[in-house]
């Protein structure tokens, strides 16, 4: 029997790397889209890499014709909220329009060949913006407050459109999810690297932005498992994926310095206006009841363990 073929955009990012491992372990043949110039995959034996850009439509459509995947995971795009403030139009093109094009291409391929395709969109809690209800569910209105959230909302809404059109299209609304593969442009890794460097005497001061910002931080490998569960589920749908527990950046800092064995984190952390955001959602907390009931999904790693396992890797580095 032929192996199930999966196609992942953003295949060499944090989530793409964990999803590749997950799908490979479950017997899938994994193909991934990687931008020219991006670092190669961490596990080259587990994935066939195709160089290309999400905005090169003709090439992307030819590639999908060629691979004929039965699952498409759209993880590619601009993942940094901060970066999207500086490139808002690019954010719409890459996070929004490219997702629409992928769904349109998948739908046409399915129509032509009669082979069903599951499409899974990595959506973001940032779509809720300054949510007035907390925790959020799949029914919470979208109200993005930054270009990143708006671009992700466009793709999320298009998932509903293509689902109605007959594509098995699911949108997983992922809350922040971290791991030792997180780049230090994100605050968690910046903190764990900083705490480890200070513990080792390589650095004395860590400059951060808003310490009062709160996030629902989970363990990235749990989140890619949710993506795969949605692709396999009998019905497509929208699912909130998060832990249901929010912590402040300050709490993350305290936990990381504790794990690194540094007392008095206050002595080492400086708040720097350069790292503050023009608008910063503070009430993003997931209610993942639906994912638990319908997909059997639940987070497996606690906040304390998440922080200490990231710090442990940075202490070793
Ligand atoms: P995001 O939720 O996708 O924007 O993930 P980030 O890890 O980039 O940011 C999480 C939160 O940490 C946001 O509310 C930021 O304002 C806050 N934050 C505080 N200091 C920093 C910093 O130095 N770098 C980043 N990236 N975020 C910071």
C-alpha cells in the first residue's frame, strides 16, 4: 500500500520540524516547502525538501500536482508579530493570500483527481486581538489588533469558505507554543537563553519589553499532534489549541532564572521601551474543550516543565 503523503509549508521551522517527526513516526511520506536560503531541515532523512516560496503560485501549484499529497499543513509564513508590524503588506500576501491560494489549488486538485485532501491551517490566537472574553472558544469573535493577527484572520476565514466548498479544511487556532527550537526573536527563548548565559557568567543583563504581557504558553510538540489529529478526523473543523493557563512574561522570567540557578532575577532584567509593542493583547487564554472532546487532544507538559526543559537545553549549549 502506498504511504500517505503529507505536504508541509514552513517545514523547517519549529512546528514543521516537530510535525515532520510526528508524521514520519506515524508512517507518512513527508514533503516540505522550504524557502531558498533558509537553513536545511534538522532531520533531512525524514523529509523531502522542495525549495520554493509561498508567493510563487505557478511553481507551488505545479509542485502540488507532482506530489499529490493527501494532507497539506500550512505552517509557512511570517510568524513574528513584531516583524509583521514592519512588513504589514507582506504579511497579508504570505500569511493570508498564500493560504487562500493553497486551498484553491488543493480544492481544484481534489476535484480533478477525485482524491480527498485534508488541509490544515495553523491559525493563531492573535486573531482574537484584545479579546473581551477570556478564555476564548471557537465562537469568540475575531478582532485582531495587529497586522499579523489580521493576516491570519484572512486565512482562517478562507478555511471556512473552502470547507463549505467541500475541502476537508480545518483551522487550528494555536496559542503560543514553545520549545528549544523556538528562535530567540520570541520572548520565551530570549529569556531562557539569557538566563542560561547569565548563569554561566557570559552575560550580565537581559533587556526585555512588557513584563506584564500574559500568554497561554504550551509545548510545541503537543500542538503539532493536534494538527495531525485534525487532518485525520472524520469531519473538518475549527479548534482552539492551548493550555487554558496564562502566565505573565515576568512569571516566565522568574521560572527561567530559578531553573538556571540564578537568584534575584530583578537585578539582571532591564525593561527597554524598544521591545514594547504598539498594541499588545493581554487576555489570550485558550478554552480547548472542543479539541479535547472531538479530537481527544490535551496538553502534556506543565508551564514549569516547559520553562525548565528550555533552560536545560540552553545551559548545555
Ligand atoms: P507573540 O505572542 O507571538 O508575539 O510571541 P512573543 O514571544 O514574541 O511575545 C510574547 C509576549 O512577550 C508579547 O506580549 C511581548 O510584548 C512580550 N515581550 C516582552 N519582552 C519581549 C521581548 O524582549 N521580545 C519579545 N519577542 N517579546 C517580548
